[in-house]
């Protein structure tokens, strides 16, 4: 078992980012865990509508009008009428860590009946090393009660810094539209995830995974510029691939830079399923496109000259333009969005002046 004992709270170092189109009454359930943290709320849709936030929370709220005022021409990188707009919160934050959650996710309970403190688990995941180079069959060796198993190389036991902590969900699974209606269209919408798996594991180097943005934490300093949720929503030919895109991009950059991604605990309670037929309209092109996109990422290699996340991401944008542009003109536009995203990031997060 690791001797590392990360702090349970990082209130001065972590922002909570929430995209929404509705009043945030769900925060009442989260009050015991979120109060004392700073919230960044990205209001999508009608900028004139006033979103109600329960009293007692420390927050800042941005609408589309604010995004365009702050970013100017670089606001073109931020999606509209899609939860991908959350990434503006990643950009405007000044904290080391980010936790982002959807407004239909509630506090989940352990099998013992105890409420799950998602932030405590995500913080533990982020502040303990990942082990991407060799799989430990007892999963995360830095959890209490676990360790490295016999045969695990001692030279790899220090692990690498963790950049991403990907949490999961009970109740409504995160299915795509074809899976939602497969077999019997009356059965899948009622299917619930009731299996609580008490495990955290590192996603191995060279392996992609479907990252979901509804219960996600990351080290903003380490990987923040790669957490761009792409161009989705209004005016775009695709939707519901925003977090997938960020996951693919961030994973190949983590692999290149020697950083780790963990998945598993903590769980949230995902309260409602979205309409599978509306989802199919959004996902239709992506379902076909991903059969080329994923091999593109699997074979992608970044140059030795790219030694930080921003350089990696700009190189990746160029590779997206050249390697995926033949699929659809959307990918040229997406590559432009990736470049504008980095310009906006640098606009709001200028590098510290070099010491003389």
C-alpha cells in the first residue's frame, strides 16, 4: 500500500465547472461536498434567461455574450447549444485542478449506504501516481489495502503523475443511440447500471478510452490545454462527441508527455436518459467517422520537439487537418477551432514572464 495520503480537500486549488441551460437546484444535494469550492457556471442557450443558483455557493456565471466579449474572435472555438461549452470554464479558471459535472448527476451511495464524496476520491486519484506502462492486476496500487503484485517491475513502481481522473455513473449508463435502442427498443431505455465496482485503474499507455465529461477531474496545469471539447451543437454536423474528442486528444498527449489517466471510482447517480432518437440525429455522422478517427489516434505520433501540452495540441491540430480532412470539411473547421482554442487559452493564461 502506498504511504501517500493526499488531502481530502483542495478548496483553494480546485474549481467546479458546470454547463447548464436550467436552474441549478441539483446543487442542494451537493451542498455538503461542494460548498466552500468555487463554481464556474457556463450558461448555454438563452443568455437573457436568469439561471437560479441556490444561496450560499461561491460562483461566477458566463453566458454566450460573456464568452464573445472576453474571447473576441477566438470565441469561435467555443460551442453553442451544447454542453461542450463547459470547456470555456476550463480556460477561464485560475486553479490547478478542475472537476466538471453535468446538472443531471446526483450524489450516489456506496453499497453500505454512505454518500460518495466524489471530490475526495478524484483528488486522491489525481494526487497519487498512475501506472500506464505495466498493468497491476490489483488495479490502483496507491489505494488503501492494495499494492503492487508479485512480478511488477520495481523500476516502474514510482509511476507517473496523474493528469486525468475519469469517474463513472450508476443508474443511467452512458450509451450511444444505437446501443440505447438495440435488441428491444423498449428494454434498453429502462436498463440501469446497478453494479458498483470498487476499483480504480490506470488506462494503459497506447490505449484509448471513451472519456465521459459528466464526472471528470483533471490537472489543469498538466493537461488543461488538451481538454478542448471540440465544435459541437448549433451549426455543426455532429454532437455528443465533445468529451470523446477531448478524451482522445488528451490521452495521446498524456502518453507522449509521460502522464497518466485513471478511470473507475468515484460514481455519481446519473438521473435521466436522453432521447435516443434525438441522440441518433446528433451522433449519426460520428458513428461512421469514428471508425477512421480512432485508428488515426491509435497510430498518431507526436514529435520530440513537442515537450508541453500546448505545443502537442498545436501539432495535433495540424495532423487532424492533414489526416482527417478527407473525411469531411468539418475536420478543417475543427482544426481551426483547435488553433483558436489554444489562442484563447494563451489569451487568458499568458505565460509567466521569464526571470531575468
